[in-house]
């Protein structure tokens, strides 16, 4: 038996893993939105996390664009894989930082009114919705690549890439729009 092609998890097992993660992450984020302040562990460090998160999202965007360039223009699979892995790791670090921030700091409402608030809410809503949708897409795109199913990888990546890039870019935009409203 060739052990190189042996998957570390079955397709069915991976499905359940992705389903669990894809349900748990939005549930935790939603619960943190309504967490009473008495349960929050506030720290000065936590107030720096939104800026860090924007930097991380910027780096994710850069890695995604370089990863696309590496595979489409340079035809360099190894470079593509490194950039996409970096984007995935950075996104994971972002998620941990995001959850830490929202566990530590109360909800910060948007402080502007009128058209600016409407634009902010539209961007925020699309960002949140697509962030929930992109999570299983990213996991499956990586799964197909690592299990050698490049046909499925390419097909899914055509949708995953622009949505992932949109989520990472709008994460920065949301921060820039919300930053004047952040308290500390």
C-alpha cells in the first residue's frame, strides 16, 4: 500500500469536522456579542487588538494576491502553497485575536450617522455573511489541495479566492470606519 496517498482523515470525517467548525465559530462570535460585561476580562492589551486584526487582514490580502500571482503567472506551485498556507495561518491568528478582543471588550457601536452609517452597515453585513460562508470554503479548498484532488481544488478556488479576498479587505475597511468610534 502506498502511504503517500493515504489521507489522514476520511472525506466523511472531514465533512463533520468542517461542519462543526463552521457552526461553532459563528455561534461563539454571536455569543460574545451578547456576553454580559461582568464576564469579560478587560485588559489594556485587548484594546490594541482591532489594529492588530486590521494588520493581519491586510497581510492575508497580500498573501492571497501573491499566491494567485505565483500559480497563475509564475506557475510556481510551491510558492503558491506557501502564500496560501500563510494566508490560512494568518486568518487563524486573526480569528483567535478577534475572539480574544470580543471576549475582553464590550460591543462598540458605530458612532456616525446618515449615509456613512448606512454604508458601514452594508459593508459590515456583507463582511459578516461572507466570513461565515468562506470558512468552510477555505477549509475544503485546502483539503482538496492537500489530498491531491486538484480538479476540485481549482473549481472551488475560483469562488473561494475572491470571497476570501473580499472578506480580508472589508475587514480592514470595517476597522478603518469603526476606529474613530472605538473607546479606550
